C-alpha cells in the first residue's frame, strides 16, 4: 500500500516537484487539514518565524461560518493562562516556567483564499473556563460560510517564541523540541468547532491531513521530524530541510547539533534514532525494543502504516521533553548506564510512546474530552508488551473510587488523571481480556482499529464494537468500570470441612468430606467470578458464580479434605482491589509468609543494584 517516490535529483531542476511527491497513492485518511509551512528556527533567539498555508475542507454537513485555531504556545505566555493556573493541582509536574523564559505565539496576518485579509477579525475565546488571561484559542468569523464539501485556503504569518522546555516543548541550551508550535485548526464536529483551551492534563485533538514543512536553521543542527526528509538545500551557514508527512494530524520536530543518528529498517519501516552521544550504550536497547514492539503491535492490531518513525533520546538536561508521542515521532529518553534488567528506560517509555501511534495516532480520539481512549489503551498495550501490571494496580487500589474514567482531562484533580486515564482503564481492559480470552480480545481490538482507523472514535464507538464482537461481555461491565465509582472486591471469608461417613446404602462405611466455602462480595462492583476448592488429594474443583448477590456459600463433597479455597483462582480480575483476601487455607501456611519475605529481600537487592550501577 505505501509507496515513497523520491525525486531528489529532479528537485534541482524542477523545484515545484517537491510538492508533487506522494507517500500514499491512495490517501489513508479524509485529509481535512493540510499544511504547508515554511519555518525558520532562529536558534540564538529561540524563535520560529513562519508562513503557514492551510488548505482546509469542510467535511461536516453544515455550512461553517467561522474558523477556530489552537495557539498552544500561548499557554506559556504568562503565569495566569489556564495551563499555568492548573500547574499546582494537577497530575503532571512538568508545567513550570523556568528561569522566567516565557513562550508565546503571535499571528501577524491571516488571509483567506489569497485575497481577503482576516487579520482584524481575530478574536480570542475561552470556551472552557472564560479565563481572560488565556489566549490559546482564537476564532475568526468568515465573510461567507464555507459550504459542506468545499475548501478554503488560509495564509498565516506567525512567530513562535519558545519557552524553556515545558510540557515537552521548547528548548534547553541548543537542544530544541518543537511540538505544538504552529497555529492549528480545530475539528468541526456535530455542527460546532471542537477547539479546547490548552490545559495541563489535556493533550491534543486534530484532523488528519498532509504536512509539507520546510525548516531553515544553522547547518550544524541534526534534525528529526514527523515527516520523511525529501530534500536539503544549503545556503551560507544555513540549510533548509523539506519534510513531508501524509495522513497524520500533527507535526513535531527536534534539532540539536550533538545528536548522533542511527538509521535502520525495522519491519520495512525506516526507523531513525537520534540520541545523545553519552547514551550510545543504549542504542541496541532502543532497536531491540522497537523491533519487538512494532512486530507485536503490527500483528495484534494492524501493521504500522507509515514509512518512517523517529525516536528521540535527549541529553539528560532536556529530560523534561522525554515521553511524548507525535505522529511518526516519539520522544523516549534514557539514562547513562541504566540497569539492563530494569526495563523502564528506554524500554517501557519507548513501548508506551510507540503504542500511541495506534491509540492517538491512527485512532485519533479526543484527548481533551476522553483521555482514557488514548492513555488507557496505550497503558494496556504497554503492559501487554512488558508483562508488567503491578505498578498500575498499586496506583489504582490506593484510590479506586475517587473518580470516573470517562471525563474531560482537565477536570481531574488530586492525581486522578494518572489513575483514571491510565491505570484503571489498563486494568479494566486486561480484566476484560482475561474474561473473553486472548483470541476474542484480539479480534475485538482488530475490529476497533479496522472500523475507526484515521477517524475520531469516541467511547460509545468502542462500546459498539464490543457489543458486535464480544456480546458475551458481562452486562454493566463498562457502566461500572467507565462511568461508575464501583469498587471490585471478592473474598473468601471462611473455609471449613466436616467428615461424613455414610451409614446406609452402597457407599455405607465410606468416609467423605463435606466442605464449605463462604465467599463475600465486599465491593459494589458486580462481576462473574470463579470459586475454587483445592483438596488434599490434589483435585481442584471450580464453581462459577455470577457475583451478583452479596455472598455465596459453596458446599463441596469430596473424597479428601479441603486444603484451601480461592476466589478468582487464576487471578484474572485485575480490577479486584484486594487480592490478599482472595484465599483462605484450612490451616496456617508458613510458606506464604516466607514468600513475602523473599519479595521484600528482592526489593532491597534491586535498590542496591540501582544505586550502585550509577
Ligand atoms: Zn501516554
């Protein structure tokens, strides 16, 4: 499907050809917002001067009378913006204006269809909170409506002043991470423009399109971007790099003179790693991680559809730009001599950010309004790759009923964003996978991708896929897990056994045991569970229970005495907030305590490894 045509040599003779190159012969997406941007990065002044030409199509079914744009960089214009006001009470500790270096973006001119100057019509709006100090959204009333199916061209001159790295954008010394650096049009949906202000927890939401970006900067800079590099022109001490990306909804870049560059083909994708020289020892870790992840997600969901991927490993002083996803471009991050057996840097971060290429990139859900659709699915995909769920559970069980999952990102407080956009959805999806089985879950996810790729799915759209593909999903599962604060906790409260000797009939004189297991539903979350009796002769008897009543007494008659009873014996229910009450033995088992001691020792050992490896 994908085809890249390079005309580098022809470009010198026919410069217009650079705009004629195509990546996908058949577009993958509706291509609603298409950008051509000529940008100059002034590395001394930490400033971008640019001209943007936007070709925008009204893909809705109503005439559009105004346009709205995100000016994200204005979140760092002052300390009273909505983003900066939220800094203290929210999840991310990356929202500090450092060294009084403010950012900002100014639109100096906007012209419609090459003729009508709209600059005087620009008006700041604050649709979310009315904060007059926030200037992250503008609206521009149009002289005439854009009819459904029609397109307009907007020529925009703008200047972006970069802050010291904040919310994974900006500069430190001569390192640059350019994210959310240009005026970006909002998404028309249901007869209105969806264009939220920039909040501390919220990420982004935009339409797909084609990006043609020319970046001019000093020649010594090594650059990476969302797009593929089509051409490079040198003049005096500067160079202009021409990038193109198709069927993406954002465009990010990085530039640093000291980057080292490693380029390899992974599953047919051109993967570029830009890394800090001191992290050379991590290059193989990056490539083995991305090879495994691309392979796994390609089979599990759908093959990665783009021809390129850039991974950014920044110097330690720019670590605040680590861990961010943009289309075909992820910032990872590693630390010199990080222990090999702790798969956090670079492994877990790389897996997480690459998984976002699906849950955010290809499935372009609204990160403002339903962050669980990108972060929750991505966390689930990460743990499937990593095989590591404990940290998610640890975070969730501390405050399982604090909040709901389906909620706008900026409305979470008290750390709820991390727990309810990331952790709980991951545990919820893993629990669903265990209930349905791996095969059904894979079919479900494949169907979700197939139905909603290169579109804007909402929670209801995913639930419709569940109803179609896995109707056996317990009723009310999502109502409880996504929209409710119900807590799931089943426990065995007692297990006992009586000897019964048959006095009459064919079994006369045979001794059997009548064993009783007393199970309670301690939480308000109802979910089907299994109850297991484990017997001295090695037999295990499993009894299913719909989990609806507040308790269940299971009586089992067996040839040998019961040793133990467990609810959810295969530990399928990751949403269960207390696993320590899931089983009871008939006698005290010292082995269990020894196991906890061993785990504690392992933790101490790990701590020493971490400390002394540096
Ligand atoms: Zn994420």
